[in-house]
C-alpha cells in the first residue's frame, strides 16, 4: 500500500529521467506543501492521470535525446492537458517531441549563470528581472517548437527559459531545485500554485490522518505485526500503526544480544509503558551468541545474525497466529520502508542514483511470509518520517537517534564476539554517546560510536604494567550513509572520551580516532 496514492490534496508527478537531483526536486515540491510522486520516465499517460496529479515535472538527466538508448517519455503526456515543467533534459524533450530543434553538444554547460527574464510570465511572477541560476545541461535547443517563446535568456543561451503559455508548458535549462539557484523555490512555487493551481495542503498532520484512515479501512477487524528495532523508521511506523489500529497491532522486539546498553529497557519503556503498544519482547540473546561462538569472518557473522533474526521472527509470528483469539486474524506485516529505499532509479549510464541503488540492500525479512505487507512510510523521506514521529509524540531521543546497524554490536567487535567483549564495548559506547550528547555534538553528526579491536597493547596504570584492549572511536558526517567523512571534532571532546573510556572501562588501555573517509573505507568496521 502506498499511503500517498490516496492523498486527496494537491499533488504533482515527477518523471525521472535519471537526474541525480530527482529526489531533490521531490523534496523541494514537498517543502512547498505539495505532495509529489516520482514515476519512471516512461510512465503511461493513464498512470500519470490516475495519480490525480495537477501537473508534471520532467526531471533532468545525463542522457542526450540523440543517443540510441535515450530515456524518452510517452509524448501523449503532453495531451493530458496538464501543466508541464521540463527541467534541463526536460527542455530538450519539448523541442524533440513538439517539433523544435535540439543540437548535439559534446560539452555540458555547467556552473553559475545569470538569467534575464524577457516579458512577463507567471513562472517568474514576483521575481526580479535578473537573477542567478545554476546550469548543468548537455545538448542545446536551437529552435523553439511552434507556440513556444523565450521567457528568459542567459549569456550562453537565448532559450534558457521557454514557455507555451496557452498549453502551460514551461522549460528551464537551469536547475531551480538546487541551492545554487537561490530563487529556485519561488519559481517552483509559482509553477505549483499559479500554474498548476495546487493548494499547499500537504502537511504531516494531513498525512497522519489520511494514512490512519486508510490503514484501519484496509485491516478492518484483522490484526498486524511489526518488527520493532528501536530505530527511527520502525519506531515511527509502530506509533503510526498504533494510532490506526490500537490493540490490533503487536510489535515484536527481538533482543539479539548485540544491543547497546539499556536498549531493550528503553524500547520496552517507551513503547510498552508510555504508548501502551502491545509489545512481544523476545530475548533470544543466548541463541544468537551460541550461533556466533568462534565465528570471526565479518560476512559469516552478518549472515548468521540475519538468518537467526528471521527464524526468531517467524517463530514468534507463528505463535501469535496459533493463539489468535477474539475477532480477526494476524494477516498483516508492517514495515518502516522509506521512499529512498523504494524509488526505482533509472538505470542509464551516468546516473549516480542508479549506482547507489544497486548496492543499497533493503534486506530484512524473507519474501515468502504468510502476511500482506503494510508500508505506511513508503512515500516519505527521512526528515519527513522524523516530523511524523514528533507529531505522534515519540520522544526526541528516538526521533533523532543515529542509525544503528541491524547486526548491532556484532559488526563493531572485530573478531569473535564474546560476552566479555560485548560488555567492554557497551560501556565504551555508552561513554561516547553520553559525551557527544553532553557536548551538543550527538545530533550534529551522522553517527558516533565505539569499536572494539582484537588488539592488545602495553600500557601503564599507576605503577602497574597493563596489556589490554584497544577501542576505536568513529564519528562521521554523511547525508545518506553512502559517502561519509570523519568529523573534525574538537580535541577537548576526544580527550574527554579517551580519558573516560580508559579510566572507566576495565580492560581498555588505549583509544584511537578513526580518520578514514568513505569511500574507500566504510562507516562500520565490518
Ligand atoms: P557502511 O558500513 O556500509 O554503512 O558504510 C552505511 C550505513 O549503513 C549502516 N549499516 C547497516 N544498517 N543493517 C542496517 O540496518 C546493516 O546490516 C547495516 N550495515 C551498515 C551503517 O551504520 C551506516 O549508517
């Protein structure tokens, strides 16, 4: 189910021609409080019409209309009588399909430019006559299609902005969605409000209300289960489903023995006691740690942890089903999948989004489970999910918590996982988290955590020689986890972390700071 499909307010469709900015366009549109949905570039006109979109945006893209495998739209999209805004490559599509002329260009025009508007256009209403724009396009339009006129020129292009006013077709050779076009948001607003007639009625409150109505209509008297990890996505999904279904939702929280300090208690307190969500807490730590005994290979560890999780989850749901009582049956499985996980990126050469997708593993539960899926966050970006969490009154410590990998501390203990090592790492990690919070840095970074190395080194404490473990500290900044850089954190914070870990955690006599970026390193050490 996609909750957005049923969103009855104003929305627009974005056809994705492989631009690295497609998701940014979607974000910008939603910032204008208009719901946006990304569709593949070759979406059928009927599909676009069915979404109820009041306008269409054609994203840019790295392709040339002249290449054999160019992503081309179905030109009947232009006959839907909907306003269309073509960005960059989108402009070439107008010229290509509506009888203008495009000329092949070896080089991309890339960088800042100055746009001068020519005449008046609703797209530039309220904007100055001249403003800064950001160009990034290849081929050039050299003759406009009939009915079009230029509404803006730059140093290098007489057709930097074009329009067919009666048909409400607009083309921009530059990118209004990026920050380097400072007035880009105003241009998008003009397109959405003045040209498409959108209302600006997409808010998190309306999303919650609508999604809850949909979920309760769909589930009816049946029941749903949800795997709760304590991370942002599953927590928000749990709170949302609980609002819709109340006691007909059961959350399953599996303790795999690889959790951080007090993790299990926090989840039980927040969801069980505060929210009164039906919570099935399964302490499977023994099982996991037994399976992991003697295992040192990182991939092997991940595989064992993943498979064991599936087994425990399946057993628990089977038990729930076996004890189905009262009205309705456990027929639905809810997951906190987000929009970036589900967008089908266009696989064309040069599309970085497609590359990212290929090694982004959504993973998790087996495909064949005897449940129907509910994914209420499928249409949301991470920051929107956080807003939903806040509206649902989840505590800030959950809504803004840093990502934590599914295999937990298992991939932060290099080598064999033992109870003793887990205990050392938990204490060290807790110090990192609490010092980062105390220094007001925890929420500014992507992740900050400790890793336990299987290396012992010599130290001296008091008059005693020690031969103890080493802890590495990793603090990184990142937009999405795909690339990352180490944070230039003030020395005083590093000094405090190191002093506390060495003084307070028995078994550690050395702390190192990880100064590697991703790539070529990864964020987690295993
Ligand atoms: P890497 O180590 O690949 O991590 O640079 C990128 C981001 O993904 C998180 N991560 C995981 N998250 N299950 C998850 O849910 C996993 O198996 C997993 N492995 C890594 C990692 O914490 C970082 O934010």
